[in-house]
């Protein structure tokens, strides 16, 4: 019997942070929780960061995830937004590290590619694919929650697929070749 794997996915934010936890048991994927932490009413950025840390710690204590996956900030926003988002991401990662959980970051393109097959998919497309894949009845109020679910599911796909394992394990062809000398055909 296969052991279940619990994955905590985070879509970091300083106004709204999405989070989702899935349990994977063989080919069965169950959503344990999916919601958002609303931070917009709190003016002090440091208080928001403390709230993020506290929430991630609570999720870890309650659900005991085996792994933690987080969406990496993307470039294109203004510098101040990027700095704030980076802080939020760092605080969430620190909470996971404090909980002794392995952390993996995924770019937004990688998450969208894993879920929809299109790295440029819209949030609505990601949601529709999640809805079909996981048989979800109604859409949550915030896409931040579904984005976090997408991050968790992306992590499952990346770590359970032989191709995902290869891309995680090797740093390019040179690394692959150096670790697989017995596979090289010599003529």
C-alpha cells in the first residue's frame, strides 16, 4: 500500500495569500483545504508578514504536510511590489523551513504549463482545468486560492513523473552524462 503525500501549496501575496493542501494517495488526489489569507485591511507590512508566518505555521501544525511548494515571484511589476512579494515569499519559506519541510519553488509559467499544458494560460483556464481534474463543484471567491492549488498539484506532477524527476535531478546534459557513463555508446 502506498503512503500518502501531503503537499502545501502557496501563492504568496501581501494583500491576499492563497494556500491549498492536497493529499495524494496513489492516483487519488484529495483537497484537504483551499482558501486565502486576507491581509489588505492591515496597513503595517511587518504585521502582514507576521500574519503570513503565523498562518503557514498553523497549516503545518494542522495538516503536517510532507512538502511545501510556492510560486516564485515573476518580473514585470514595479520594484516596490516585487520587494514586498519577495518578503512575503521569504517569510512563508522560513516558516516551512522552521517546520523542517522541503521547499520547492515554481515559476508561474511552470505551474500553468503543468496544469493546462500552456505556460501562458489565463487564471480562468487554470481554474477550469483544476475544476475538471479534481472534480471541484464551485469556484472559490479568489483566484489566489486556486493558484495555490495549482502550485500544489504542479509539485505533485513534477515529483511523481519520471520526466519531472529527471529535470529536478540533473543540471543539464553534461551533468546527466557525467552521472550516466554506463549509458554512453562507444564506437
